[in-house]
C-alpha cells in the first residue's frame, strides 16, 4: 500500500486554493486506498507572515521536521509548498536520498516581489533550485508548464483540478440578491494585492459589484470603494449560494496558476470574465460560450453577461476531483519510479555534504 506524506506550509485555518486542492485530493486518495499523512504548520510553533498575518509561518528545526516525516513511515513524499516546512522536507529527502515530487501552486516569485524589494530573477533562481532537486514538479495547466519550462524548471508533470458539483450548482435566483440591483458582478477569493482587484473595482459596469473573501487588503479597498459590497469570508453552502446568485464571475488576477474559483463559478452556472492569462485560458475553452476573455476587462464583463449559464455548467462537468487525483497519484508514483536521488557530492575535504542541501 502507498503511504504518502504531504508536506505543506499552507493548511487550515487558511482558506485558499492550495488548501482546498490538497484537501479534496486527500479525500479522493483515501477512497483509492492510499494512506495519506500531512506535515503542516499545525504540528509546530508558528509566527504571522510579514504583510500577511493570516498566514502562519512554521518555526521548526530540521530535527523536528525530520522526526515528523520519519514518524509517518512514508513510501512516497510530496512537497506542496516552497515555505519553511517545504525547505526542511527538501533537505531531509536529499539527505536520505528519498525521491520526492513538488507542486507549483502559486507564482511564488511574483507574489514575494509584489511585497518586498527582491529582484524577481533571484526568486526565479530560487524556484529552479527548489523544484529541480526533486523527481517531478506538478503544474495545473499547459500554459504554466510552458512558462516554467522557459525558466529552466524540469520534470514538469500535469495535475489538473476538480470541482464538487454537489456543492457548487445552479440555484433559484433571487430578484434582488444581496439586496442589490442586477446584474451582479462577483469575485471570490483572497483580498490581497496579487489578486489585482482594483482592475475589477474600477470598472464602470451596470448593476452591482460584490467581493466575497477576506485578506490584508480588505480594509483599504472597502474605504476606497464604498459602493462595492464586501461580504467577508464565506464557506460551504453560504459560498455556493453567493456564487449562484451572481450574473457574472470576474477573475481579475494575472498571477494565479489555475483559479479554483473559476470552476466554482462555472459549476454554479455563472459565466466568467477574465484576462487571457494562465488559468482562464486553460479552463475557458474558445467557443464554449461559458465566458469571455479580453485584455479589456470591461469588454470581457459585458460579453460574459451575454453568455449562457447552461454552457458554464456544461464546461464545469469536465473537471472532477477523481480524475485530477488519479493524475496526481500517477505523478507521485512516476516520481518514485525514477529511483533514488543522487548521493550528495563530497566537500573539498572529502566528507559527504549530508544535511547541507
């Protein structure tokens, strides 16, 4: 039996695409008979991330992470994130010559560069160093695979995403959802600088705008856009209902690697308006009638308003967590089959560089 240990710096109580993807994948892996163990910030002391206190950064030693991993008796290891735990898990795998896979969930270099004065080329070099040490790096889309290949990241493997269509589904529309006038243009997700929300909020659109979610930029944006409804965080049936009452889902981000919220909207029967960038171009099929993409987001929003809700729902049916998880498991096993990692190179004095990875 496969005993898979997943190491992730993103986990509950965070609410984001990384956590939801791993959570849904774990559920399907368990159904497939895979024993899954998680190593997450919940296992260690942590501190708030600078500029983003909702995210906790683990304060763990190499010995603590090594003990946590070995205690799971893994036959396979997947490192989901490039944070403190991911770095220590990478070191453990290299020291013990344990094959491992990684995943590229977010445009980590661009996100860091948006918050700190660090040259993005340095961060791209870090991403190459981190991911190329393993036996396979999973990416969600073809366009992201091409982008990372140009940056020199190797052994790229495709891992798509799914949607629970029993939760996210069309519902009977209210005449005046949220107490607002239609059409309702909605966006859902982390309220943070990398989501490019002003590109949506600045648009002169008919009807009303709604932002569902929370994050470090929410207080500032609420002051700047008093005519926009900010609902705060919604989950479960409340979130599904919010989607279903919208007329258009607006996805203004230019830096996401997929966009799980796009699938949630489509499954709810809501057409999508977005820029033609990684994520939207990989999901919204040309000619599907399920949404619109344009470098002019205003134009895309109005075009999406004319799209069919049934077409949106039909496109979402192509994405299931079962299929995505079989893809993920195949990638994990493929990374394992590539064999042990090379032994660490000796130092100048001839001693192994164990623990220096």
